[in-house]
C-alpha cells in the first residue's frame, strides 16, 4: 500500500467528468414517479410545468450508467472541487480503535455543504432553457444558500421558502441567501393559498419541508417563465451528488484503500445516495461486499419507522407520487429538532436499495448526535453540521465495535457540511438545554393517515 497522506486531494485533471446513474445498474428499478390523478407513470410532458427539460430527462433516465457533466458545470465545480478525503487519525486515537476512519469533506464552499453540487447543475440547465425565475424550499438552509450562490453566478432570480422554525433558529442563513440576491420567505406563509390553508389547520406551526415544497411549487406554476428546483429526494439530484462518490472512489483506487463500511446521513437522501452510488453499483455487480449504513434522526425516522408506500412529496399534496419510505406527507417533525433531516420521505433510489437489503439504517437522538459532533470538533478541528453528525455518530459506533472485536476495518463517512450556522443548537447542547424527542406510534399514525390510497 502507498503512503497515504493525511488529506487526499485529487488533481483538477482527476476530477470526474461524468455523473454516475446507479439506476442503470440496479437489478430492479424503483417504482416510477406516478401521476396522482391517473395512477400511471408520469411522462416528460406531465413534469414540464414544474421542472426544467434537461432535469426531466435525467430524472427519467434509467439506461445510461454514466452521464457527461457539461463543461460549464465542470468549470463551476473547479471553484471548490475536488474536495478532500481526510484520514481521521486524531479521532481514531481518541476512540482507541484499530479501525481506519476516513471522511469526505463537502464543507469547503460558502454554502458549507454538498448542496452546491446539484444547485450549480440545476441552475445551469434552467439558464440554458431560458428560465428567468426559480423557486425552492430549504430546511436547515444549506440548500437555499447553495442555490442562491448558483443563481447569483448564473444571474437567475430565486425565491426560497425556508422552514419557519429553521429561519428562526438560523437567521444568518437568511443573511447569506439574501447577500447572493435571493428572497427568503418563512414557511408556511400567507403568500400562497396552500400556506394559508396549512396555517389555518395548524396555527403557530414551525413548518416542515413538505409545507415549504408546497408553497414553492405553487409559486412556480403561477409565475411566468418560472420553474421549481429541489435539493434532495429526486433521481436527478442523487445523480448530481454522485460527484462525491466518484471522487471518493477515484481516491480509494489511487491509494489502494478498500472500504469495509460506508456511512452517510440522510434526510431526503441525495447526499447519501450520491455518496454511495458508484460503490453500491459495484456491490450490485458482485464486485464488493461493502456495508452501507444510513443514519437519520429518531425525531423524523422515515427509514427506521416509516412505511414503504406511494406518497406525495409535499404537505399540500400537489406533487406526483413517489414510492419511498415515508412518514406521510402530513407528518411535521417536532420543533425541538435542531438540525435538518426533517423531510417526511426518502429518495426512491435509497428507499428501493434499503428495501432490497443493500443498506442498513440507524436512528439517533439528537443529544447523542451532538455528543459525537463535539468530540469530532475537538479531535479533528472542524465544527460539523448537525446533519452530518448523524454519520459521525454511526462511524464512531462502528469504530468502537472494531475496538471490541480487534478488527481493523476501514470506515468512510461523508462529512456533508459544516456547523457554523448551527451555533444556537450547539449553545443549547453546551448549556444542557437540548432535549430529545421520540415520536410515539400515535404521532406517526397521524402522518400515515395522510398516505394516498393507491
């Protein structure tokens, strides 16, 4: 084995020029996006009023394993990519584990997260089509920040519906988004019909991603030359995020690193799905036996306690139906949950892989997650996002199992973002004010009651 540096950087020339479409490798495809009125698979024409044409083509593409990254997007990526793969030597020492721990660090851009990988692609395709206005939702604010950066770069107008409780917890995210030229609307709001309806039904609600998606879609369909873009869940977003996994795979091949366990956090699944895509492709092909672990919060446990069913992607039930692990579009997470990962459903790709037994899922209470985050920050010098810290918790748990067994397994996790806009949550944890919340079965049944009968 070569001498492996502390930080592995690929050269600009080694940066992947293609995205990886894992659906072309899957033995059984996820169920197609379904029209709620007809019960039939959505066609490109069905999706045109909401999404950009090139993104629709990528969303429906199940045959091309590799898809070229346009030169304009490659040029944008080069401002902050390739991102480093880092050996967590200090964390290994702290844990006293024989495991080798690596993490891919996606927080090297101003948005502080992986979200810019898809934001740049989606805005590029919108600009190419001549779209002048975009709408979106954001939870913790990483996607809204990334999309505002891309819209500022490509000169496209943007309105961001931000989950209300997140906008209150993270006002500086709003400041960054507005600095890049976008408008922020706390959701649910009185600016849309669906927002007013949600507020009437749930006065004082802190909102959810499902609420914000409903408002963003309503604005998109009612605004001339406008489209909606989404930061997670959908197939084309997972495709764009595969740049992460492709870089990791290239680095592993370059330095003869053979991962035993690959871990990521998941709210809607784009970060995790893109991170694992080329590796899971190898596993499906019988070329590896890597374990894949997806980590989520117990307060929004779509994978560990959800149902595998067709569901709407939004609270207002205006989207096409997706077959996914879901808590029901009517589920609204507890407002005490400090991080993102608040979406009621999971990427159809990730859901299908989990359903078919390729993935394992774990859920953590937030105090345990912040305990891991603080240890990581003190060992490795980077303040991690609460979302990413779910993956850190899982990686630490697996490393401690190695300590017990004496096995020197190689663990790779995705540090998908930084926590510098999450200081209010860190302060609550440090001051002992943070509390855990585990939904009861009755709480979950309220969400399941909103599942469509299909």
